[in-house]
C-alpha cells in the first residue's frame, strides 16, 4: 500500500510525457476535445492518473479547460503565437543577463560546443539551417545558466512546450535560419564578457528577429 502513491505519481508523469509529445507533434490536433473515458481506454490506464496528467498539461498551457466543453488542446492562433514570443523575449532576455553573471566556464564551453556542432551541420548541409533540437539545447543551456528557478520553470516547463508545438507543426518555423548562428555567436560573446546588458540586448534582438520572421510567414499564409 505504501508504494501506491509513488506508482500513481510515476504513471501520471509517464502519461503527461506521452500526451505532451502527442500534442506537440499534432498527433492529438489543436482544438481537440480530450475525453478521459476514451483516453483511459486507449492508453489502458485508470482515470485517476490520467486526470492528474491532464491537470499538469493545463499547467503547461497545452490544454485549456473551457466551461461546458471540458478540456481541449490549445489552438495556436497568430495572436497567441506572437504573445508567446513577446513573453519569451521578456523572460529570456532577463535569463541571459543573469547567465552572463552566473554561468560557469564549463557551461560556456558547452555553448561553444553547441555552436560548433551547429556550424558543422550547416557546412555539411549547404548552410541550410540549424536543427530545432540543437537550437533548443542552446537556449536551454542559457536558461539553466541563469540560476533563476522561477524563470527556468516559466520558460522550460511552460512556454517552450508551446514554442516546440508551434515549430513542430509549422515546417517554415521548424529550423532556425543562417542568421541565427551569427546571433548565437554574438550572445555567447556577450556572456563571455560577463556583460549582462549586452547579453540582454543581443538576446532580445535575436528573439525579435524570430518573431518578425514568424509574423511575416503566418501573415503570408493567411492571404
């Protein structure tokens, strides 16, 4: 009996990961209604751990509870996507300013290794793009390097799930442009200088450029 709560918590965590991945990849589409009964049957689980997983996904903003409708997967409108990037700009520019003051030399070395891998990939693929996973790793290293757990939770547990969902489901946003590599180098340079103000300005410009590219592409596709 003493192991039951731990098992239920582990199962809820596994269900959270499974459903989060299904939502991010679009396997469970945007706007879809989540039926606990149907999901419990499909996943062969009881409704208790499933209900907890859905609650956690609501906390990640991947699911919205709508009165008289129940739980639905979030729909990423252009307005919401731009708000996500505006919020990211505010939080991540602060994160990099703190990272410039708090990152260890080992963490900065990790940023250099990531940039080297990105550069190698682009050379070997005719300078096409930075793979999304490498881009996430770069930004996650900086966010964790801020040593601010509140900012880290807001970005990595919440906002970045929405960003990954948007980028995965929109091919034009899936990978980063050539200019992003240049901007990544500028960000690391500012961190190495331990210049919090320069790091903040550089990161803010980097995210603004990303938001502007997305807005142009989404506006064009809406015509």
